C-alpha cells in the first residue's frame, strides 16, 4: 500500500505522480493523475509556482496557452510573461509581433517581486532584445531551475527565430539553463558551425556541444527522426543519462514540445530530481498526445486534461 506519511507537501505531490514505476499505479488509468491533482490542490495553501516566458497562441494548441494548461494540469500555479503576440491557427504561424523588451522585463519583475517562483520555462522569445531582457532578469535568480525550449520554427516549418536570435540564445540563455529540450532539427541548428565544411554532427555530438556552452542537461527529442519509434535521450556531463522509447503515434501535433518542456518545469517545481522529472514529463506528454483531438483543419492538439475526463467522454477517434 502506498503510504503518504513522512513526506513534505511538495515531496508528496511529486511521489504521487512517479510511484507508478514501483508498481503502485497503472499509468493508463486517469485516476493516477486525478489523485495527484487533488492532493496538489488540497495539501498546501500555496502550490508550486512556475513562471513561463512565451508567445500567445490564439488556437490554444501551443505557446503560452499550452504552457498554462500543462502547468496547471500538473498541480502547479502558472505565471505568464508574454514575449510576443502571434497570428496562428492549428495549421501554422502567419505572423509574430514581439513585445517591447521593457514590457517583457517589467512583467517578469512584477510577479517575481510578489510571489515565490519554483521553476522557469522559456519558449518562443520574439526578438534579440527580448532574449537579452529575459537573460538579465533570470540572472538574478540562479537557484531557480530553468527549462528552455528553443522554439526555432513551427511544426509547419514557419521560421520563428533568425540567426541573430540563435546567437543570442547561445550566448545569453544556454549558460543559464538547467535543461534545454530541442528536437533533433533544433539541436543540429543550434550547434551548426559554418566554419566547418559539411558540418553535420550526430545527435550525441550536438548534445555534447550544447553542454559545452553551459547548460546542465540536454534532452533531445526524436519525433522528427525517421525511426519506427520515438527515441528521446537525456544527456548530462556524464554522457547519456537515460534514453526512452515511445510508440510513434499517428498524426501531427501542435504544441507537443511546449507540453513536454512545461511538464518538466512543473515536475522540477514539485521537487523531482531531473532524471525522474524528464521521465514523468514524457509519460504525461505521450498520454496527452494519445488523447489529442483535432478541433480545426490543421494539426491535432494534445489534451493536457486527459486525466480529468471519463473514458466515455473521450471521442473514439482520439484513442490512437
């Protein structure tokens, strides 16, 4: 029997979600997540707080809306700083309007001076100036875990970060990041060296180069690789720390990377060590994708509240 005695509120919230690995829960049951959410809400007056820096997404599939849904679903309280306003739907991004960097910094400092933040999550940034502003803000909080999802393009391939922004990310944010979560395309682009002819590093070499630039961990996701199953690999200073294989689901998803990075941030805020947080966040994301839905004419959207729905309420075509 799983005992809840002897743990702090934060540790208990974390253990509820991860103890299935020891045979206490079955992940395919939504009751695991319901129990976790109820305990997160009831055990403490102040749930863990996660601050996300992200752009808006009117479709609710990615960006800030995806972050807020995921963070709340994981039992945390989401704070949000708008970095850009986008025109997009489930098919792709039409335009991006970056916020003024002073507004970005002021948004962040207003909530940081008011509430205790347990984790940062960074997504689409909008401009070089915004990158510099955010880097300056988070440098005042070196003890808060920082999860950086380097959003370089939309799922359709719309360019969202130019070369100047890549340089700024590499110089200002990577050295402060606890973990970055690039997909394989982003990992290669972040480390590409134009001075080396035919520079085409494998993913392990990409991770090594990223670690040398200052971040503590690199999680390279394999959704874009041509493999029968999706392989996600976590790297640290000792090399490969874990490699997880997931069934490749049909369809294309809008906001899967946002969901994964936000889930990691929420689990770190809940007190999990990095390797467990990465594993549990992948499980949550895969379940959200499995129960995803297609509300428009474009991509599927992950259902971050899959655990709150009864089986009979889930449309049959979402059960991949």
